């Protein structure tokens, strides 16, 4: 898909009445205006079609527990109460699995009225089972930056399955800026609008690249693929125990078989999820996100099953299009059971994809042209691993 020309800057008069997610060129405008600032210059590669990557700063702390500051406290005040030791990330450091860390990010914000932020882990972060959440001073909600917030940004990091090696400059999460309010009807599209969009754009394709009618109920419904196209196809991975730390700065470095067990599918072959295990699976549906929209994967109600799906929930404009040569892309899902073993069936509903309106089409489009790693993915591991043989 070819990127459109840059839209009129959002800061200009006449666009203030619009609501929606800010595209790449509007994020760049906010950086120029000082709304988004950083300790080091913000690189062009940090700006994604509808979000920006946030970078770890050098100041980090191992803490004894997760927390939310609440209205009366800053993040630093809570760190002082819970700190176990300081950590200097100016050189690479190991974050041990099962431990809680807080890192001050390089980026900070000074949001105007009616602008707010929503954060999420990056795809690679989720596929390594690294649990992350954005925190701000005086906040009562993770992953949310309220309008008019002015101050530093922090990230909570809990490596769950693997210990990892990080340093200042590593990007683990990303931030979207939205104009409007969280309840604005033009931000989060209703089911009726998603159905209309599906008729115009064909949002869903199957494994044979045939279009399918989207199943819509409080978002576009996604189901799990445990069968594959043919019996014995690779349909997922289960993480191995006691693996060595993974250096997040490396690419295509580690042998996948040393860290992952393959899961092979077949008709009528369920998968039992165990609470202590971590799985990488994929949706049956190949989905698309049109240029004027951004996607956000929402967890389903627990009544659908005792499992958690996805850490990384942002889908960029252009996802599933390529240069108009891709007929949808599968959603790769990070899956954990809750407190008890749970048998998952092929085709079981596992998530809902919400479509959020952009204020203008982005100047950047998801795909190989901007270094996107997962445009034509099947069930794919993170980019630190070599292709599974």
C-alpha cells in the first residue's frame, strides 16, 4: 500500500474539532512543538504509522512489588518506598525473570487539553513474555496518560518466561496520542461502522486468501488456529524452561529450538494450556487495518475461557495490506492460562479487534518499507530468533 502525502498539520486551525488517533506526521509535529520531548534526540525510526516507540533511559530500579502511585504520589515516591536496589542501564544489564523493575523512559510529555495517551508493549516484547506497563505520576490506571499530563514517563518491566538483557535506548513499549476523550464516538468505532467498513474494504481473509465476512460483536472477533492448513502443520510454540538470558539488541541470533517447543496441529486436535506455560499461537483470520484506522486488540470476557491472550495489542494502519499485495495478515497471540489448566479448541474465540479512527491517513504505512518485522507473518517468534527449522 502506497503512503499518502502528509496531511495538514493537526495543530493548524480547522482540525481541532476532529477526534481520533494521531498519525505519524502529527506525532512529528508534536515533537517539533515540544509536546513530546526526550533526553536524546528522537530518531525517525521511533515514529510508527500511528504510534511512537519509547526508549529505556539509564535510570532503573528493582522494586519489591508492582504499584500504582494514585492521585497523591509520584512514581519516584513509590520507588523510594519499594526500592530493592538501583540499576544503571548505561551499559547492558540482565533483568531477571520473575522480578519487578521500574525504568524512567527517555521521553516525557506535556499534553494539551483534550489530548491523551494510550500505551502498549511492542510486538517483540509480547512474544518474549515480557510483561510491561506504562506508569505516570499521580496515575490510577496503567497504560494511560491523561490529558494535560506534564511530566516523566516510566515503564514497569517483569520478564516472565525469560531473563533478558537490555540497556538505555532499548524500546519495549509504544505510545499512541489521541485527540478527543476516551468515550468519543469517532475514536472507537461501533460495530455498525466496522460492518460497513468490512463491506467496503474486506477486513478478513482465510488461509486460502479468500475474503470472509467479518464476525463482529463489540469489535471484530478473532479465533485461534490449532488445525493448520494440513495435518501436522506448525501452529504454535511453547516456551521451554530455564533458558539463558536473551539479549534484545540481537537479531536472528538464537536457535529457536533451544528456547521453544513446536506445536503441530490437526483437525479436532485441542491444546491444553497449563498455568505455568507460555504459548505463541496465531489467529485463523487474516485481518486488515485500512489506512484511516488503527487497530487495538482487546481481551475477551473471561466467560469465553480461562486464559489471557496478548500483551501487544496495537495494529498499525496498513497492517495486512503490504503494497496491496497482501491479503490480510494473521494476528500472532501471546497466550497464558489463568489459575487452572484449560483446554483450548480450534476456532475458539480469543479476542476482539477494535478499529480506531485516525484524524488523517498516515505519512508512514505499516510494512517492509519502514522496517516492520511481521507484515507477512504466520505463527512467528520474535526477531531475536533464527527461523525455526
